[in-house]
């Protein structure tokens, strides 16, 4: 198994490795676990599944948006969700309630990439770690940041320059001034990755309140599992999502306090009008992605219906 995140967060996937072995009574064993780039480059993991080099990966739609455009819409939903419960309503749970986004993603992963999307995984939130402060999103004009490609497209509307750098090179790129910041996790994740050592400003609220990822494997591998192990794998993914979310939330304020006291990190709290401006940019970009293909349009309509469902509701 290989996950997309760095060595600093490897322990979170060791929890999954241990949990799935225990839940299956030893019938499923992940005997080799790699962090990002540990076995194959981050954008070769689907090829590694197809070749049998990997059996399961921790995945997200972002790397595959060129062949699987609906991943853009999936990622947009992470920016519009207020919490993990809202995300589950979008993707749909085993209760039968929700908007069914899981099945849509399974269809797209199978048709476009030939891999099986096991279940969604909601973990951390994500925000900007910056070398220099901002007072508004427009202050990002001209700055070079690593972000997801989707957020990069949104922030290009204010003149930010989105750069593509392998995750394992981000720390040194910030330290050397090649880039001016990153969007990668919150303060707990940022602590694990060491962002506080090379970027002294962190923005709030999070630009992604809920990061949406998934676990995937080859469909033949999935079909060969007996039904009880299928349920166990799905349950292990969901429990890993909850484990990770809890760990991040528990450590978030503690790590921010240490960053401020011991490393001189300054939190930047952007005002309400900036939050509304950001939401406008996100919704504009959603409309643009809905024009890409029919499934993206359908996915966008689902997201809009989901947003309307929560209008005026207690959060």
C-alpha cells in the first residue's frame, strides 16, 4: 500500500494498517506500507495498481482530473462543506440517506481509470502557510504557492501563481524561497510536515474545511474478496477517516499554540467579507467545471442541491 501524504503523517496510515488486520482477524495483512513516492511517484499509483505493484492506495481525485474531470467537482465540495457530517450527506451513507456522490465517483474511477473506489475518506482540513502575511486573498497576487490544482485555478482569479512541485520537495522549496507558501493541511498536519519552521503565517478559516480523499484498489481484487471482507475493508476506511479527523482536531489548537510560542508563527484571521468573496470564487469555478463534460455537470447539480439542502439549517 502507498498513501499520498508525506513521511511526517505516515503514522496515521499505520493505524489503518493495524486496524484492518485486527478487524479481519489476520485475513487481510498490509505487509508493506509506503508514504508518498516511497515506491512509485505520486502520479503513477494507478499504473502501479494495474501492474500489481500495489494492492491498495490512499487516493484522491485531484491527480487524475485530466482523465477524470469530475474530480474537480469532488474537490470543490471540500471547500463548501462545513463539517464531516455535511460531507457524509453529500456522499451518502449506509442508512440510504444522502445525495449519492459515492456511486458517482465509483462510476467515474472505474470507467476512466479502471480502478475501484472503495469509500470516501474525510480527514484533515487545509489552509495556507505563508512566508509573508496577507490581509485579503487579493494580496496573494503574484505569489508562488503550491496548492491543489483546483484551488490553484480558483486563486489564479486573484493573480496567485500556482506551482506544481513533488510533495517531498515542498519544505526545501519554501525554505529556499522557490515558493512563497503552501496549502497543505491545518496546524496539526503542518506541524508534522514542518511548515512552521519555514513559513511564519497561517490563515483562518481553513480554505478546505474537510479534505476529501478515498481508498482504491483494482476491481478484480475487490470482487475476489468475500462479502464479509468487503464490509470490513469499507468499515476500516471509514473508521480510519474518523481516527484521522479526531487526531487532527485534537492536536490542532495545541500545535498552533506551540507554533506561536516557540516558532513565531502568526495566525491571520480573514474577515467575514473575505470569506464571502472566497465562496463566490469557489462557486464561479464550480460553474466552469460543470461545462467540462456531462458527468461533471451532473456532479455539479448534485453539489448545488446539497448546498441548497443546508440553506438556513443549523450548522
